[in-house]
């Protein structure tokens, strides 16, 4: 024992390095063990769904998974196979996996849309947006069918804005993925709004979070260039951004319509169609009994117009602060003040990396159901639409309220209902 202690003392540098390596290895192995325990517990819970008896005449529910293997720097496929796929198969679902990295996806989507009971998007914000783009290329009847199919979201990408609304926060990636997959099996859903963003010539782009245009977004894109600065890379990107023309102004013209009243939800099961003779009788009775009405003139839409000069503009859905009981439908337009000091710009830029669509104090907030953003000729830069980059151009943004229904964790839905009551 004395010889061992003497050797450790004489070679203290190697001993210290070996102790650190052993400690790190033990911590890594313990983390892997905990992840396996989480997977096992989730699989056991999923098996309870798979063991439920169904009538012999009732077919298995079919789930179509749209997997983006390129998400999370190419790790999404492995994450799905290890954490989500076993849960889906044990639950008794008839699972079909479609990888979104090949041509002709819209045609494949058309074939699968007719026979699926639920859709699962496995990826990040870009995968959600890509699926909407493909659906938009299809016929209107297929688009209507798509909007009625419940959608599950398994967060595998680098940016997964939807997961903050649908699932509880978790620092463990395995737990976050397994919780999201189990939420699909539990069946609780919430309606989410969608933004339709249309340029002058291109096909519309759809967003479930929102659109950003401004200096914070431009600086955030460059954060990865300063990777060698470690935790200081975010502040460095925003600090070096201030070396450009200051203050950084973005000028545009904005036209918008106010909120619209939310119509009552349609019943899930429509009443059966009456017989032909009943429909003929009702039509004849209404024709002979009711006086003919002259068509009324449609009132012109009340557009508001605003000239703006801002450091950043954002147009966002209300999906982040979902209110299931609100009586009006609208999107939030945030026009941030251009008078910002360089120090405040760096500090606020770090906050926006965590919450990109935050609206700081002193900003002008507008609630609108539709808006038109006109940019001066020759405007450069890019939009950030659900964290995907698009060329800045004049666009029309239209709110599609409660367009899609997503599966969510029952605990999150309960919190939304309690917050609405309070």
C-alpha cells in the first residue's frame, strides 16, 4: 500500500489526470444507465396501451411517421430508433416511417394521407415547415383531410419551438423524447394556429411559431462562427454586430386588420344526411315561403396603415401562450424600438437566443388577423420563419386559426385550462 501511495505521489500529474478521466467515465456510464432506465419505463407504459383489447372487426390504428434523418446534425435517425420507435411499436400502432430526404415527397404524402389515422413529425421546426410546404402542393381536398388528422411531434431537431408548448420542460433529451412519444399514445390534443406567409410570386410558407426580421435575428445566425469562444459566443456575435452601421434601422410599411371573433367549434360527428325526399321537401318549402332577398354589399375591410422604423419586427402566433378559452383569433406583431444602446443590444440578444419571439418592454404590440409588410426597394437581409432562413421581400401574412390539432402532454393541457380559469 505504501508503494502505491508513493507512486501516486511521485507521479501526481498522471494520477490527477487518471482520476479525472475515471470520474468522467463513471459519470458517463451512470448517465447511460439512467437513460436506459427511462427507456425501459417508457416501453413498459407503452406496452400497457398495446395490451388493450380491441374488437375483432376494428382495424389497427395506422400512424405515418415523417422522419428527418438530417435533423440534429444527422443524429435524428439514431435518436428516433433508440427512444421513440420501440414505444410506437409496443403501443400496437401500425407504424409507417417516411424519410423526408428524397424527391417526390408530395406524391408519397398523397398516397399515405388516405389511409392514416394520425401523423407523427419526428424532427425539428424545419421538418414541420417542410411537411406543410408539401401538403400545400396537393389538392384542396387532401389539404382539408390533413387539417383534420391529429399530429404528434417528436422533438429531434436542434430547434423545437413547439415542444415548449406541448410538453413539460426537461433537461434530459431521452426523457423529453420519450415523454413526447407517450403523449401521442395518451390522445390529448390542442388546436394550434398557423401563419400563411405569401410573397409576390412564390408558394406560401407556413409557420406555427412566427416570422422575425431584424438585427437580433441577423446576429443570432452568426453565433456558430464564434464557437471557439465557448459560452461567450452569443455575446461575441451580438457585440461584433454593433460594429456595423449604428443604430441599425429596418424601415417598412405595415397594413393590418384587427382580431376576428372566434366561431364556435364544429361538432366532431356531423349528423347523418336526411333522405332525398326530406331534402327536396325542405328546399321547396324554403323556396316558396321565404321572400327573395337581394344580395347585400360586403363592407370594405378596415385596414390600418403604419410606417415603422425598428431594430426588429416579429409576427408570431399565440401558440406559445395558448389560451383554449379565448373568444378572438389574432397574431402578435411586435415592433421593437430602434433606440437601443450597444450594451442593451448585446444583453437582449442573449435573451432572444433563448426566447426568439419575446417582445421587450417599450415595444409597440399590435394584435392582427392579417397583415401586409411592404419593404423599400433594394432591401437586403433575410427573414427567419420558424428558425428557417428566407430572403426578405414584401409578404402577406394571414392567420389560419386552429388549423392543426397536435397531441400534447395531459399535464400541459391541464395547466392551460387552469391558467384560463384564473
